[in-house]
C-alpha cells in the first residue's frame, strides 16, 4: 500500500468519529479533540513504514500498555508464573468489570487485557516500588516502540489516579483474595502511570511489528522478546484484545489487536504487518470508533485477515 492510498482510506473513514465519544470517566481524556484519525503500517516485507493522517500525534497509550507490560512481566517471571497468576480466558464483560474476577472458578483474573488482569500483571513487574516498576516499564516501552521521546503525561496520570476508584476496588479485592501479592497503592500507582504514557500510532505500529515478527525488532534485527511470548500475546489479543467486542472484531476485521481508551489500536498481522491506529472517539465498548472502521478497510486492502 502507498501513502496516498492510506490517506484516501483515512479520508473515507474520518466521519466515523461522529459515531463515538471521547472517554469522559478520566477527565483529562474528555478534553482530547475527537476529530483526529491516523495510522501507521510497518511492512515486514519491505521494512517500510507507511504513515497517514494523525500518525505522529501523541496520545495516551491507556490499555494498549497492557501488551508491553505483559511482555515485561513474562521477561521478569517466565510464562508459567505469569499465567499461574492470570488466566487467558476471554470474557464477555466490560474492561473494568468486577465480573472479570468473580465468575471464575479458578479464582484468578480472567485475562491480562481486562483491568483486573492488567493490575495483576503490573504487580509482577520487578521493582521495589512504583518508581522502580514504572522506570523499567517506560524504558521497555521506549525500546519496543523504537521511540526515545515517549514520556509520562502528568495531566492524564493525575486524572487517572484521582478518579481510579474502580481500579482501586479491583486491586484490593484481588489482594484480599490472595490473587495478587505486594503493596496495593504502589502497584496501582505504577498501573496509572503505565496507562498515561504518550505514544504515537507510529510507535505502536513498531511495537506491533515486533509481535508480528516473532519477537525480533525488524528495524535493527535485535530480539526483544521470545518467539513464544510473541505467539501467546497475539493469541490473547485475538480472543480478548477488544474486551466484549473481541468476537465481533474478529469476525469483521480478523487480526490480533489491542485497544485503549485513549483511542489507540494496535494490530499485529503475523509475519506481515505491524499497525498502529489513533482516533479518540470511542464506541460503547471503549474501542476507537473510526479506528476500527479504518482498520477494517486497510486489512481488506492488504488481504491481511488471518482467518482468510
Ligand atoms: N487507564 C484506563 C483504566 O484503567 C485504561 C482502560 C482502557 O484503556 N480500556 O480504566
């Protein structure tokens, strides 16, 4: 695909932002301009990056952080320990639902991409306190997104922390039921910060390209994660990456993907593409409204539906 074609598809799908709304349960996100749409595609075959629209605009990574943090937790603890703590089952519940821990006879959070499972994942990151955990998380994000300019968005972080009572309740529930270990306020502080990191669609495309490329950064040939962890993470993205919209997304788009309430979407097409999308107006499930429509067209154009 050429940049020109991507710009055309962005133009065609732009109006879908009107079908969504920016997240308002985190006050700082409510101030983001909904009229934005951008995409970056890293082509593993040509090693070229195709960018269009608002691909270079910085926005909050939010739940897409659950991917690099899971990868880091696996590096720190190994696959076995991580998935003894967090299950890998999809859930039909909203991302912040308490049901993601309760309807589960195994008494573990159901998967690492709902908030409960993500907070449990952050609890496994090595580091004596929130500062140390977050330092390790942000350095890993810089490396895997190939983006040294990634920073913490202080405004979003304070907004998340101030209004994060549902996340607090999930974390204390897990601690009270011995689902997680460690100091809950420190774990939550690291979690709020990991969600508030500013990324671009381009950086997200590069992260997805590492997943698509079996764990090797295609821009320099360095192995950043094991092939097994890249495979596992793509599987969980397929079954649970878009919360209670994962099934519909799989049917209509058909690529392993992960969303965030900042309006981001990452998609990793095995052995072919890493894709990053940004458009902040969200559908009722908390996934980017125009982002999904654009991704659907691009996947079709690239013949990239993994189920075809
Ligand atoms: N920081 C957000 C939260 O914890 C992330 C949720 C999301 O992106 N779906 O509520």
